[in-house]
C-alpha cells in the first residue's frame, strides 16, 4: 500500500471526527455525565427534609434494597406494561390497516392529506391537557356520565376514577388516540418504500389481498415495525403525564395505575437523589433488556 | 408590636419564627363555619333559621343523625368526605409527627369510620376537593346540604357571580356546626432585598391595621378581617350582612371562632393531610380494606419524608 493513499484516508477520518464533535459534546454534557452521575448518586443517602439537607452519606446498596423491599417495584412495572400493551395492541392494528389503505394506490382514497392530518392531530395536544380533558369528561357529574345515565345505560353515575379497569382503560385509550396517527405515518412511509413490482407480480400470480399483506407487506416492513415497537416500548416505560394528571398523582385506585416514572416522581418531593437514582438505574436496565428481547424476537427468523 | 394588638393571636403565631421574630402579617381571619343550603333545610325540617338549624347540627352525633334525614329526602349531606376532614384534623389532639415518628389521631380515625359509613349510605361522595364534582353542590342541581368553610369560601369559591348558583340567590345559611375549625389564610411578607421597604411597610400597615380599609374589605368582599374590636362591633351591625347568606350577618360567629383558634402544627401537616385523604379514598370506594389503605398512607408518607419512622 502506498503512503499517499493511506494519508488520504487519515485526512478523511479527521474530518469525520470534526463533524462528530457537536454530537459528542451534546451527548457527553446532556447524556453521559447525567447517566454516570445518576449511577453514582444511587449509592448515597441524599435528600431534603423541608429546607434541611440530609446526606450525602455513602449507603452502598441500601437504596436498591429499599426499592425492592415489598415487591412494589414489580407491581408498578406490571401496571406500566399492562397500560402500555392495552394501548399498543389497538394502536399497531389500526395503524397497519390505515397504513395499508393509505399506501394502496388501487383504492384511490380521496382527501388523503386531510385524514392524515386529522389522525395526527391528537398528538399535537399536550398530554397533560388531553388528560385533564378526559378527567373532566369522565367525572362523576361529567358529560359522559350524564349521557350514559340519560340513555339508561347506567342507573346512577359510574365512578370511572374509582375502578381499576376504567382508569387503566382510559389511560390506554388516551395513549392509543395520541399515538396511532404517528405510527400510521411511520408504517405508511415503510409501505410506500416497498417495490410496487412485487405487488404487481403477486397480483399476476393470483394472490389474495390478505396473502399480499401477510407474505409481502409485513415481512418487508419488519425493520420499520421493529423501530415502531422499540420506540413505543421505551415511550411506554416512560409513561407519566397521562396517568399522573388523570389520577392527580396518586395512581389510584390502590396505585393500580401508578407507573414507574410516577413512582420516581414520588421520590422527587423530597429531592431523594439516592432512591431516585437507584430507580433510574433499574429503569435503564429494564429498558435495555426489553429492547434487546424485542430486537431478538423480530430478527429470529432471519438466519 | 402594639400596632398589631387588634389582630387575632393565631395569625401572628403562624408567622413567628423560632427566634420569636414576626415574619409577616395578615388582613384576614379564617375561622370556619357550617354553610347550609336554606332550601334543603326547609324541605327537611320546615325551617331555615340559623339558630334552629344550628341546634340540629351542634354535635357530630346530631350531625350524622341529620345526614340520614337529609339523605332520605334525596340530598347529599356534604359534597365529599374531604369536606369534614379539616374539621376533624384541626381539632386533633395529636400532631401527625412527634419525635420523627408518624402517628394518627383518634379523632381522625373517627373521621375515617364515620365517612365510610356516610359513603356507604350514599350521604356523600369521594370526589376531590375543588373538583367539578365537589363544585356541583354550589348549584341547586347538586342537591348538597352543606359545606364547611371560612368567609373566603363564601365569597370566592361558591360562584356568587354566577346567577344560577345557590349563592347568587342568597340561598345559604351559616351556623357554627359540630366543631370549630379554620382554613387557610393569606399573609403579606416583604421580600428580602426589596428596593421599597418603606412603601411595603406602609401597604402592610394599612392593609392589616387600618380599620376603615379593613371594614371596607368586609363590606365589599364579604371577607372576615384580622381586627378584633372592629369585627366585634360589626357583628351587630346589619349593614355587614352577607348577600350569599341571604342577609345573615355571620361576623359574630367568625369573631368567636377566630378567638378560639389555637395553632397546633407540625411541618409535616400538609403532606400528611393530603396523603391521608388520598389513601382513605381507596377504603371509601371499596377498593381496599382499612388496613390496606392505612399501609398505603404509611408508604406515601415515607416517600415524601424519608427521615420519618412509620409503622410497617
């Protein structure tokens, strides 16, 4: 190999590093340092009692012990996953159908831009405002109860906020409404990227539309599906504002709608860096493990 | 300090720091009364006279007996369980926290048992204070017999500005109720490092000691002000009648109540009161046993105040 050629490579590398600087600076300042700091803090007893600061005192793994005592963490993880899955199943199904319809040229759907905008609109409302709206709509004396008792569905007002199923259902419904538009756009982009020659070939071979969907669209959509699932999963694990506002921060009834981040928020009242840090570290591992599992399942058939 | 001699003692105690210095002053006194719906009183007992209605509600036993009568006519006794919480918690003999240990007063446990019975008998609901459901009773459709509150609740929170409300029609009456209590208050304090100390001192002095300004607040805003002699005088003066109370003058009741307020507080009260009501809602709604709801309360307190000892 000649010296001149390898010199050029080195020079190109240098440019690559220079272009990477802005990203690396932002990453180090806003991601890496807080990450390391959080892990470090999780080993200390450190919180505020009113205006009095307690700690930092080195506590070893005591914060983790406190966190796992009584199995509450598992319960909140369960709540989070239940509410995410309840919302994600209709979300992915509706998005797949809408995406398939929007991207199918033979359907000749009219006013597509209008519908694409409308289904995306709920996402533009602040989650907290959306949640507040639902809280008002489903209050004991709210319009939904008035309507249902007026129609004779219920004899007396149904207390939506006092039943486990209805609170979780409302949270899932809100997440579904807010995110199915976004998912539809992503899946549609993926579907439009599939070579139309494949569809034409399938049509010539006499494939039915359900065969086309399961044998051509879905397999070729896999990379986008994995992306949608992982981002939605991470978003689901970080679920906070919707249930927080809907239940006034309590996660009631009996904390059956308390998510992991709401639990984290509970410890921020006393600025408890120790327990908060430990919880964040656990969350980091849970997220990594789940993302890895999703990734593996979706790639299982490839080899 | 002589300038403040007309103010109620508790308003000064609140603002006195541990070194004995006064940090702020208030123009308001916030003793509470029981505010009842006159029309419902007439429907149930045939009278809306404050003395006669008051006699039916002057102890908790009578209050809960009345609740059954009110419910039989199709009304709620109080809007939510949390309405009466403050009355019990203000009269608690034990503080929430002593020697860094959480404890629950017997009176507050009595509130739990009585409230559960009320919810089960459909005499009240489990809505949150300030929610739409709570507000509903301020209108005739809400069919709610009474609220517990100080003067500011009558003026600022009962929707007297809305022609549809009970308050706009002067449909409320006031009586002392089963127990005296107080609720909130507003204090003025100067910010450290202010450029206008003289101006601020003047505003504070005028707002909290000037009798003309203070009685004016009462006349225009139906508030109760922090001036003992002026309020005792005004209590017998019909020109101070409250419109939302149908022309009743409750100042005498307030003045008597304000004199009796003794502050017994710990730094943990707000957090404990909030978490206790939240946790007990689960018991009232039938989503948990009393023990489960209590352990949820302990858990929530430990999260807020990690330094406290709580029962496991």
